[in-house]
């Protein structure tokens, strides 16, 4: 089998594509304008190096940050599909990493989600992509910025304030402060066990296999809301959760924020950030500082 530069360079990492020669063969006929594109990345298939063959199409996605839109080409069999998202249509970007499993999710104002799985070893490259997308989405025209309630005394957060199990959330917060100059803390809380609304049998089962509401740290800049948390808000069992999630929402994309009691658990609420036809849900402790910081109003 004939070897190629693409095959020789293949690995689990997301690579920047700098010229036409570096475009994976599957996407070679697509007209990428490198002169004006802010960033072009290729995302490999989730296979080990030993299972790769020179005859394979080795990249699942080609991501092109073009001037007018984000373009994502995705492998489907021996061909590919194209999806273009205008920057004003992007209302939330979530980056989640659980050990080596990464996932970039982009929510649109129409309520659709574009998801790109990636290997967690490429976190630095994905962070650069998110930075560029953030710059372009902030510059996109929007109806107006949402107003979050003012805090009389901005809270502080030290390493062990959320408990030993959530030190990772605090370090993520410190990373955010270094990365986003001028970001301010809105609220933070650690994990907590939840009591189900069901009867005695349901509560007995939960005593053996409890439900945990994971912690979160909420921050804001002048133009964005940042939500730091875990891969999922609610997780059953006692296995440690080391995942990390960072969601970014442009304030100008927020139409309103509503709150309702959680349908299955006591002392928990679902706060829904409404972004056009899209919704972004947070599960928070009832009456928490995070709920107040978002100015959530009862759902009607």
C-alpha cells in the first residue's frame, strides 16, 4: 500500500492546516481560501495509529473559520457534508473534556447543535479555536446585551471553598481569569446530594445509589457569560467525576432567563437561558447564588 504524508503524520491530535497541500485528501476539492480564513483545523478519526491504513480517509472533520461563517466539513462514508454557521447565529459554545474524550458543541439560535468529538490531548488547539470563534461572535451584530443583576459585594473563591472534590472547578476558574482579562466571579457552589420527589422505595434506592448535583462556577466579562462545571449536571453513583466543561454564551444572545422546580428532585431548580429558538439549561441548588446571579424569573 502506498504511504503518504497524511498517513505518516496521522495521530490522535487536531492539527492546523496551513496550505492546500496539508488538506486531507477527502476534502482536497473544497475551495479553502487560506489567505482570508482565520484558522483551518483537521480533526482525526477516533482510531488508533495501528488500525490506520494509507487507503483510509483519516480525518472526520475539516473546520474552516472563514470571514463570514464557520464552515465544518464532516466525513460521511466516502464523501462529506458541509455545514456553515454565521457568527451571529452562534449562541453558545461548550468545550467538555473527560480524561482523553473531548467534545466541542456549538449551539445555534435555531436550536441546532453542531458537535465535534476530539482527543483531549488537543485541548490547546481547541482553546485557540474557541478564542477565535469568541472574537467573531462578539463582533457579530446582535439585538442587545442582556442585563445581569448587579452584585453589591463580588464574591471571592479560594482553592478549597467548594470542597476537596471540586478543587478542579476552582482551578478551572483560575485558568479562566488568566485567559480572560477582566472576568469577574458571579457565583460558585460545590456538589450536593439530591433527594428524589418519589416515595420511600425511590428514596431507598437513591440511598444506595445516590444522585449528585455537580457544582458550578459562573463568571462574566463585559460581553459573555461563562459557566464552568462537569460533563453532566446530574450523575448517579459514587464514582469520582474528573470531567471539565466550559460554556460561553454571548450576553447579547440572551433573550430571557427562567427558572422552574426540578421535576424529579427536591431542592433543585432548572434555570433555562433562552437564546432565540435555542435553550441552555442549568441545574442549580434551589435559591442558590448562581440562580440569583442570572436573574432567573419563574417560567410561565
